[in-house]
C-alpha cells in the first residue's frame, strides 16, 4: 500500500501487479484504460516510493511502469528485464 495526497485528501493505493523479473528487479505494473490527474498524482507518489526503496537498498531493486493497452505489457517486461 502506498499513501498519496490528492486534492488535500490522503488516499491509499494498491498497485495492480508486483512482478519479480529474471534480473531480480521487482516491477510495479499499473494497468489503466484512461489517464486522469488522480492517476498522474498516484504515479508521482509511486515514483517517490520507488526512489526511497531503491535508496534504502535492503529490498532489492524496484521499478515501475504503466500500461494503457494489453499490447504494451510484453514491451514493458522486456524493457525492465534488460535494465
């Protein structure tokens, strides 16, 4: 769960998918049909969370991405597996 603030209200956010990649990274994958300001705000907080976890170093390497089409998923997985 990741907390974020949108329009002055604290919300709780549960990522859609946590995927352990072959390179030992953990990918948080969000799947969205459309984008709006609240989703963009969530991703800003998600990015901060990822940076904090990676800076800490005790929980491995993490990354995130968002898919707006099912056809995106394979390319997203390939991209983060190679980084």
